[in-house]
């Protein structure tokens, strides 16, 4: 493979047989090399193919300054996440996670540790992604000899949530989604003066519904209002749950200037009723 561009001694860009730009990494593979010269493939340790041109440009800019060991470590975490979560992610995860972890490691060397106020909420609402974050801490400790706080596991988890809900315009939703879910959950808890069984299926369904609701809220989208008749029935049948849902509706309107539709109110009432049926 011939060199299309040299980024640093350990990294070069080439083109594969399909005409796609390929980022090649390995100790010294580009040392003393110039555009048009051959790469010794036996020295290549890692190959990155990022199809989106803008994302590739961002990643190549990042690679120039980030040590190869950190890039390899970030890719190892991403590959683990794909297996653990069973999902493919927006390619921007390679940029965002690598950049985040590089800066976190740099801050650690400077004696700076950032706290995540939503750490335990991230762990509750996104347990699988949080497990990936914990795995990342283990990889960082094993590969780089750097020990980070649990708060970092939550920050890393949110990057994977973002890569799942990325709206195509680069708007990160995960932190705000988590905040909104917690606020609504706290509103429901306060209304009934109780805690909920977080291991129950109904709690899982409730939280999942709130996550998608929060995403709609942040995107400014609504369910269509076509369930008014059914809402009347639900209001009569589930009086307490409906009153609580109305309180949530008032909170969301005041805090986010977002009007919960009758259809949304219906679904919220049903989920709350399931949650409180044994109270």
C-alpha cells in the first residue's frame, strides 16, 4: 500500500482496494517516509476505516497529538462495547471517546479529577453502558497503568449512549436525557412518597419510556393527539396515576416549555399505574 499522507512517525493514510481512505498505525511505520512511498505492511498493527469523510478528518487531526497507546486502548473499549451491547455505533464514537479519554488522562496527570453528579443515575438507567465504562477503567489501568475514579465510568457510558441516539447533527443528548429521566422519576416518587423496585420489569418499562420521552422532548417532537377518548377512560380508571401524570405534565411545561400531548399523557399514566399497582 502506498502512502497518501503522513500524520506522524507511527501513523499514515493510505487507500485500500475499494478506494477508501485507510488509517494505518504501527511503531515507526511512517518514519522518514513520504507521500507515494510504500508502507511495510508487516509493521502495521492497527487499521482504521472510517467512511464518513468529516469524521475521518476529525480523527486524523486527533491522531496527530494522541499517543498511539491511547488510541489502541480506546479502540479496544469500543470493540468491547460492540460485543457487550450488541450494537453498531455512529463512527463519531472513535473521535469523541478517544478525545475524551485522552483529555481525562491528561487531567489525571495534572491532578484534576472531574465529578459526575449523575453517576449513580447513569448506572441505574444505563447499566450495560455503565458496565462498558467500568471495563474501560480496567483497560486503562491494565494498558496504561492509570487508575481513574468511578465517575469516569459514567462519563464513558454516556459517550456510548450518545453514539446510539446521535441525531446526525452532532447534538449530544445522553446527559440531558439522564437529567430529565431523573427529574420525572423524582417527581413520581415524591408524589407517592415511596421508592420503587428498580429490579422489576415495570420499573424497567417506565424508565425506558421516560428515556424515549426525553429524547422527543429535546428534539421538540410530539406524539399525535388522537387518543382523547381513551384518555377519558384511563383518567377514570387510574385516578391516582393520572393525577401524578398531570403533575409531571405541569413540571415539564414549566421547566422545559414543552406541552405533553394527550397521547403522551395516556402512556405516562399507564406506566405510572403499573409502577404503583402494589403500593
